[in-house]
């Protein structure tokens, strides 16, 4: 059985890897995860469209060769703070393969589908494009060196898989862009099925309501029972006022849970942003003078992490685990950078107390 290219890409994008990507981009993990489910098949659809254009399959084969080592190096590149180079290279590659107009159409569709916004969606696509091409290179490498014919055959065999993986809402957004043309009937069937399901769901509600009213009319009580209606109404009012406080308490409890679910990613993002800012500051230190100049920024970042960490302590255990999942991927590279900077002669006397306080706080957050 032929491999499913969408599944191969998603196998690389484990929950841990998604957390690392979200942290590197400074985005909400849940939105990134949702965006990935649409962006991966959308990118494959766009590349499939490129494969049908004159010279397009060769362009894809060349790009696959260049990304052959991407999957093996991706995590280390993120850990070492190389997300900027990944984004730049990925965005440039995407533009060269699909064209700037189609790249903009992809970005707009993902932004509308996820609610991430244009810039964040563009960054997500730039981060994912090398992963997709690296997966293609790895798959082709198991049988042959990536070449135009092999790439063309691969995408021709993947039409149904790509179309089936496209969320219906995203498929509708892309249907007028031409990016799904290469998928042919498979894309039209999937998109039409999604649209029809939405229409049926909308149409069923008033029909069901009408049926319920009809059923109620058919089973209307006989005239001799009508005198019971006032008593039933009074009983219903008594039950309503007795139960209402309990319902309000339950609703308030649910609201608190929902607020906590929203608060955890926000706090995680605040802390990862502080770590990123601190890494930038530390990277600029080369001697004692630059360490003294950087001290206020280090202390400011430490204060912000301490404040956010205090708020994390008020979350539930599950929410704290979510925050820890965002921070943990950044720790190895951050600790390595701290050790490198503190090893510069004379710098430890200036920065070590503040740096140690930050490391201790972060350690408690990921424990």
C-alpha cells in the first residue's frame, strides 16, 4: 500500500514538536495545532499544483534535495535559537515553489481558518514548508533520489489523501484560489461534502423543531386534562426557582475552568517571550562592560518571569503542565547560553545572582 504523505508529515509533528514550534513562534499552542491540521494538507495541495506546471516537478525535486537533512536537524535548530533562519528560508522556498500570489492566498486562508492573523499564519507556513519538503525527500530517498518524475508520480498518487485531510472550512476558503485544481474531483468532492454537511446541519434544526411541534400537537391532551395545566405551570416555576441557584453556581464554575484554559497559554507565552528577550540580551554580552549595560534588562526579564510564575502557581495541575510544556523545550539552549556568558571573565560577578534566580524560577515551572 502506498504511503500517505499527510500522515508521514504528521508523524514528525508530535505534540512535543508542536509545542516547540508554538514556543519558537510565540503563539498559542492550541491555535498552532489547529493551524497545522489545515496547513499541512494545504501546503501539499499547493505543491501538488506546482508539480503539474511546466518545470514545477523539477523545482520540487530540487527543493526536496536541499531539505533532505531538515527533519534530522529541525529540533536542534529550534533549540539553538535558529527559528529566524528557518522562517526566512522556509518562506523564500515557499514563494519560489508556489509563487508570491499563491503564498499570499495560502496565508490568508490559514489566517481566516485559525484566527491566528496574517503574520502568524505566514510564519507558521514558513516553518512547516521545510518540514513538508524534508518529509518528501525522506520518502523519496527510501526508493530513489528525488527527481522530477518521482515527484510527479508521488503527488499524482496522493490526491485523495490530501483532499481527505483538508478540513471542510479550509477547503472552502481555498476552492476559489486555484490551489486545489491539481486534486481534481477529489477536492471538489471533499469540499462539496463539507458544504453539504454544513447545509444539512443548518436545515435539520428547523425541520426537527417543526417535527417536535407536530408531535406535540398530535399528542395534545384531551379537554378534560386542561385544568391540570395551571398546576403544572406553578410546579414548574417552583422547580425553576429552586434549581436556578445551583445552575448559576455550575455556570460560574465552568466559566472559571474556561478562563483557566485561556489563561494558561497566555502565561506560557509571556514567559517564553521573556526567555526570548533574555536570550537576545545575553547574546549581546561579550565583556564586563556589556554585562553591566545589560544588567537592567536581565533584571527586568527576571522580574517579569517571577511575576508570571506567581500567576502560574494559581493554575490547576493540568494547566501548569501546559505551561511547562511550552517552557521546557527552550531550557537546554537557554541554560547553555547562560553558562557560556557567565564563563566570560568578570561577567559572573555582575550577572550571576540575577541569572541564577531566573534559572531557579524556570526550573520550578517545568518541574
